C-alpha cells in the first residue's frame, strides 16, 4: 500500500471501520486468510461494537450538513459522530460551551438532530428493545389484573 498524503485529516470511526472492512476484516473466528494485523483486528472488534457499525456515509454527510448551522469545530463534529450522544449530559463535554454561551435549549436541539440523523448505538438498541418488551409485559400484566378484578366483582 502506498501512502499518497500523510496526515490528510482526521477520520471518523465509521471511516476506519470501512477501511478495515475493505482490507478484509470480518467476524470470521479463524482470521487466518486475512491481510489484517492482530492490532487492526482489535480495532475492528472495538469498532463493530461501537456506534460506527450501523452508520452510513449518507448519515454522516447529512449530519455534517445539518451541524453547519451550529458552527461546530471539525473535532467537535467528529467526536459527536463517533460517540453519538443521546442526551445533553453526554453532549456537553464534547462541545466548548463556555465560548459559545449556549443554553440547554441549543444542546437539546443538537441531541434531537443526532438522534434523528445518526443510527442508535448497538447497546442502546438492545436496551430499547428490552425496555419495550418490559413495557408490553407490564401492560399485559395490568390488563390481566384488571380482568381478574372485574371477574371477582362480577362473581360477588
């Protein structure tokens, strides 16, 4: 491989993951036939479990375009893409708030934009699915309890 430009810029985790996939990285347990080093496999394993695994170039380009109105620095945009914060508490450390004088409302706007444009973190999807299952199970239990209560009232 020939390096055309050294240090041409910062990369998002998605771009690194895409590069590793193009070089043959996968979840193959043998990993014998690949041209990837063991350290690159460790990076790949980490990135597959991060928010980058479900992102697309379209998501990232759309987020970059929408974030221009907030005049974020390139490093802030890359950090937001890589971390994919889902609350103001997660977003606040990624942005230099003191220099901008932003209030909670601006942070909320950015978090809403992030959650609309970028796909959720894989762990967040799992916890959302579990929460949805718990909610439906609780709703079913409440319905059963109401039905039982009505039956008891009818019987007496």
